[in-house]
C-alpha cells in the first residue's frame, strides 16, 4: 500500500505549480525543538531550521504561550488603522539593541523581502536618489525589486523578464575565488565610472555574511572602507540581516562583530520564532523620511507575530543563546576541521558563531552528502553559486546529546561519501 508521504507528493504535484519546489519528499506532521516527524513514524534532526527561522527551535514553550495569550485578546486590527501597545513596545526594544550608532526607529512588515524593499524606499526618500548597489551572489528576496538586487540568475531571476532599473552589482570579497577587499572596492569604483555617478546612489546594501551565496563573511577591513566610501559620497549603508540576525552568529546581530554601524538594518526569519514578521530599523531621521502612509501593510506587525518576537528576545537573553551559538559553532568547526584533514573534497570551512558552512570540491559531493544524511535522519541545506556548500542552521536550543548524534551521522556519511 502506498505510503502517506507518497500520496501527499502526488497531491502536491497535482495541485501546486512546479515552481514551488521542495527539498524533501516527506511531509512534516509534528516538530519539537530540533526534531521533525512525518506521518509515517520517521524523524529527523533539523539542521535547516526553516532556513534560519528557528534559532529558538520549533514550538519553544514560551513562544507558544505568548501566541496563545495574544489569541485571547485579538488576532488582527491592521496597525495603521487600530494600533496596539505591543507593536510599539517591540519597536522600543529593538531600537535599544540594533547596531545603529544614534537614536533608532523601527517599522514592522511580514517578510524579509518586504523589509528589504521598504529599506530601499526609506533610503530613496531620505536621499532623494535612485541608485541601489548590491553584490554578486547576494540574496535579498523574490519580489521584483529584491530579485533585481539578488546577485544570482537561476532560479531566482530566470524566466521573469526585465528587472527594475537602477540596481547594480559590485563584487563581494571572497577568499575562495580570490576576490580581495581591494578588488571589491575597485568594482564599486567601476560602477561609479561606468554605470551611475555616486551622487545618484541612495544606498549600498549587503549581507554581513552572505546566506544563499555560501556563508562568506565580509572582512572587517571591507566594512571599514565601505563605511568611509559611503560617507564620502552621502550614500546610506544598509545591512541585510534577515538570515544573520538574532544570535545566529554568536552575537544578537552580525554587525555587532564590526566596529562600523549601518544606517539601516533589515530583519526577519528568527525575529519571531516561526511567525511571519520582519523589520527595518535605522537612524531616526532617515526612518522619518517617508510621509505618513508611505510605510506599512495590512498584515505588517501582526499581533500574534509581535507577541512571538517579544518571547524570542526573552528566550535569547534568558537562555544565553548568543553564548550557546558560539559554543555549538566551535564544536562544529572543530569537527569539520578534523574532517578536512581526512577528506580532500572539503575545500573550505567558514562562518561566525553557529552560521557555519563547509565547501566541497563539487556540487555532486555536497548533494550526495545531503541526501545520505537525510536518509540517516539529519536534514541539511546546501547553498553557494555552484551548490557545493553545506550550511548549518540548527536551532540554538538543540540539546547537547542530539547535537552530538547529528555530528555522528555526519561523520558516518562523510566517511562513506566525501571522497567517493
């Protein structure tokens, strides 16, 4: 008799367009902390975290309780129609902790792409300029503006026609491919000479650690010189921390690792522990540039998601998840360096805190390891322009014993398939 997962896969193929692709051929029915279970009695250790959404794990009791408590009050009013105190209070909390050097203000939205789009709107309103510079291999979203900003064609831009104008891509520093800080900055100067004058550029937008691009970490020197370049030309610097935020890198934000501060910062993913919520924070005078009604959205700052985000911030602080990210990341990095000494297919290990990636010589090797790990009960994600990088996005709340079990699975899979 055909299994439940196979039946669901057939229904999915019949009901959904092929553009909504899936990694897994099984369907989750229950999740708890770092464990996923399907309807056939199988379970997996979750090292994907809903693509960096679950730093506090699946269904953290304090987050579940916060949502339940809010359900007893109201589920939606549209903040721009009937506001509520919890939205204001969360903005106040973020304003105190975001890596902005002066007084900050915050607005809420629903998705990471919305946050990035609204950061662009704010930057254009504040500077009265139109140009946006992002970087090769960046990922900023799937809406049209964020597709234009994303530095990868397939599968994000392919087939979707002309992208919005006034977006240019510089080179991101990458020691693996030999792109130095000087090379990256020279590419910006090329844009200024060949494509758009710096006085027409509203903002430079970058991920402190590229997510889909392969977990490449921006060198501190790059940020220092980029900040100076932006200040010289009156360009705003926007840090896209949709994937890097909320303790993943061992600090609340990846920008906390750097001495320079951005003018605006975007957040989403682990902000609300699985609930759809995003945010843009920035220097108060910049955030005030759009007029009333220029920012918002029907579901932006949904009360249930806001309640979840308050609980997330409490959990991060009370359970010391920044320190936990450093501890788990150090353990994983030690494991990977040991593996690298054994397997020639491992070409690089990089990241900060628990935002760690291992690069292989080929995409085939990475995908083979991913597939065999899944068969053994460990869910992993790949990334990188060639798909030859495995990234690790486990919940920071994962128990030590389960984390050790995951590394044992990975060790076994590497021993069989890393150099095959």
